[in-house]
């Protein structure tokens, strides 16, 4: 099974939306996680936009990558990474 970790600055909008879309389209073919350098909470506008697309991310959480890596035992796993940077 493929594993994808979407990294972003605050794990509040872009990475949350990417996680939602990837989970939606990959279904059970991939494990998808998102995390950020900081945790800003999930942006309510991102939740609303995804709801318009028929994807519910309202229960997502804003995660710190190190905590996520440790809690998911990712150090012993192979992951595909999507890194987002807004400039």
C-alpha cells in the first residue's frame, strides 16, 4: 500500500485539502496523512470549500510532523511526500 505524507507550513488549509482529495480519490489504495511545521488548526474556509466538493475534512486535525512520525511509527516506513510552500 502506498503512503503519502502532505507537509505544509501550518497544516491548516492546503495540506488539509490535499489530504482530503487524496483520501477521496485513493480510497483504500493509500494511507494519507498531513502535517505542518506549525499547527494552526484546520481552517474553516478549507472545510467549507471541501464540503462543496463533497469531501468532509471537518474531523481532520492539525498535526506536527515529528509528533505524527513518532505516533504513526513512520520511521520504519516508506512514504511518498508532497511538500507545499506558499510564496
